[in-house]
C-alpha cells in the first residue's frame, strides 16, 4: 500500500480527538464505564490529552494514502517512571481508519514512531494497551513489544 507519513497539522486535530476519545471509551473496563457517560469521560480526559497533543516535545505522525486521505495516526513522545532513571520513547496512541485496517498502516506508523525515538536518542520504546484490546495487543506483539509490567484491578 502506498503510504506517506507526515507531521499532523491543525486541520487533523478534530479527527485525532474523535478517534482518540473513541479508543479511550472502548478500552474502559465495563465495570468502570457503568459509573459515567461518555461526555463525562471526555470532560475528564480532555485536559490530560491536550497536554500530550499540544506539547512540542511530542510528535503526531499522520499516515496518508495516495489521494491524501488520512489512513491513521500515531502519537509519540517521551516518558519516564519512578522505577528507572532512563527516559524512553512512548507511543500514546495509534489509530487506523476502519476501512484501512489490516493493510500494514499501523506497522508503518510504529516504524515512523521508532525512527522519531531513535532520532531523539532513546534506546527503548514503550506503550500501554488495554488488556481487552485484542487487535492492538496483536499488533504490538507482532511488532516485537513484550509485556514488562501488568496493571491489575478488581471491583470492590
Ligand atoms: C490496532 C490498530 C491500530 C491496528 O491497525 P492496522 O493498520 O489494522 O494494523 P496492521 O495492518 O499494521 O497490522 C500489523 C499486524 O498486527 C496484527 N493485527 C492487527 N490487527 C489485528 C487484528 N484485528 N487481529 C489480529 N491481529 C491483528 C497482525 O499481526 C498484523 O499483521 P498481518 O495483517 O500481516 O497479520 C487498529 O485496529 C485500530 O486503529 N484500532 C482502534 C484504535 C486502537 O485500539 N488503537 C490502539 C490503542 S492502544
């Protein structure tokens, strides 16, 4: 598939917001989703996401088809945890338009995210994925990611 990767522009923002919100909502554990509606989640999530989307330290990579249609995007930046002094590249989100799925778009976006991280000097790329997101977990596993820590929960 003919794919071009470019940096996102202001015109891409609406689609990126909409798609990111969709993934966040879909990936919520069902027992948590029962306690609020989507609009409440969006109000809570927006300021956190705004920081990531607007930080000049991060990169939003857009995959375009030959007709300049948006096939998908990846949001990449850096992160660190209290468990290690070494910062690492971090993929905040990857999304591919439903009609373009299973054609290697996400794989290309992850490769571009990796290039960006190498250029920043990071020696490792990490991400977080919902346990229920079968497609994303398969993508990351196919791309060489392995589980490092597992975030667990149970209702009270
Ligand atoms: C997850 C997602 C980004 C994958 O995008 P994609 O462009 O379809 O993925 P690719 O075509 O690059 O797939 C690469 C490999 O990942 C695996 N994979 C991707 N989607 C899969 C699925 N639905 N089921 C099983 N394996 C899958 C396969 O190994 C695939 O290689 P193959 O097609 O040669 O078998 C896409 O399904 C999506 O946008 N989902 C909604 C948003 C989302 O959940 N994002 C992740 C947030 S953490």
